C-alpha cells in the first residue's frame, strides 16, 4: 500500500514539474523561441547606455598587408621583434565572434558547460551535465550556447533531457578549430569585441590598428605569440588572455612586458576565473594590469576614455603680456625700428 502511494506521489510531482516548465515556456518573450541558427546570424545586441550619445564605430584596420609604416609593425621593429605569421581571415569568423560574445557576456552562467567540455576533451569521454539544481536562467543560457555549438558542429552530439532528469548530454568535436575555440579562442574573440565596443564611443570614427594572434620572433631568437595588440591614435595596448591556468605564464609575461615597455597600465591580462582580490595580488608578478572577465567591459571603457580625455585637454596658452608704454626718446636719440 505504501509503495502504491509513493508511486502515485512521484507521478503527481512529475506532472507538476512538467506543467511548471510548460507555463514558464509560454511566459517567455517571443524572442526566446529564436533558433540557434538565427542567434548566430545576428550580431550581439550592443550595450546601451541612455546617457551616452550614439557614436560611429571605429575604423578597424586588420589583416592588411603589413609594412614598416604600419604603427604596430614599427612599434615591434623598434623593440627588435619581428613578425613571423598572422592568422588568416576565415569565412566563419563572424559566426564565431557572435558565439564568443554569447559566451563572454554570460560567462557566469555557462562556465559549467565550458568546464565540462574541457574535461571531456582531456579524458575523451562524453559529457553528462546535471542541471537539476541550477536556476532556470542558467539552464536556459547553457542550453542556448550548447545548441549554437551543435549548430556549427563544435558539439557533434547534444541533447537536453528536461525534468525530472535535467540532464545535458553532449560530445565535443576534436576538430582543431573547435579545440582552439574551447581552450581559449572564444575569450580572445570576446576581448576583441569588447575592445572595439569600448573604442566605438570613447574614440568614435578614429582609426584602430589591430594585430591578433600574431606569431613573432623575440630579440633572443625565441618564438612567441601576442594575443592582441591595439593602436589607437598615439596609444598602444597589449592584451593577453587566459581561460585556464595562468601560473605557468608568470615569468613569460613579465619578460614580454619589460620587452614591450608599455608599462602596467597598457599591458593587460584578462583571466576568465579570477576574483578582484587575486587580480590585485598577482598584478605585480606579471608587471601587467590583471582583470577578470566580469570586470573587463567597464575597465576597457574607463582606460580608453581616460586616455582620450588626456589627449583632448589643451595646454592653456600663456596670458598675453601687457606692453609697457615706450618712454619718449631723449633728445638726439633715434627711435627703435620695428623688426
């Protein structure tokens, strides 16, 4: 008898859970029904600040033939750093940029999915991600990103089983481009998006030169790679990103920072998983400014605005000196001629 009542109770709870999911789906705005393909085909919604006037986007100069007149090439050459190779533009770049924006802007929600993907790649096992205890918003964000990844075959298999299991099953692709994206490529793309967004209002319409993922040869002959170099007007910024362990790179980045000579304020490391307290503590080790992904947007807007304001402050002209009335010439003395 007790087993029968228990079974009826479980069935009733299951029906309630399904009914609640149905109600929630009907209460979602119409845009929530947008497919993963449609999300990837549209650009991410810009951050809107009503107090900020609309600005023309920066004029981005990227992947052009490079010569010594290019400001970033000249900058590196002065430091005896030569460029070995630049990444080639790919037709899928725009799609991956939009996907990276979705991940970066919702990183706190989708971190569990990214961690599961990296675990799967390391152990060569499928993903079984239980989401029963997560908030509905987190589950929605994870499923949206997983669906987008499946749409472009970065997940070869994806399925989400609703309540009562709340289980996400997936398997990541071993395609080199997919692995690169999962292990940090998404963060590089997200950072570039945020840099351009910040420059679009701090320096509207100004030319911006970018070198991303450039392979270089250092003065001692060692090979290296610079994640992102940005030149805007007279300012140059160096960015490095890490979505995982950063401890092994402390010595490397400290040496690069000294070599580039930009100073900590324009040598910036963006880390995916980092608290503000830890960022402050390790900044001196890197000789760089260290920022977490959660703080990167306001940080970029602040440093670009500060630099732009500093350039527009005119040095006040010296006040005119009042001319003293000339003394009348003494008798027999010739008047001075104007030159």
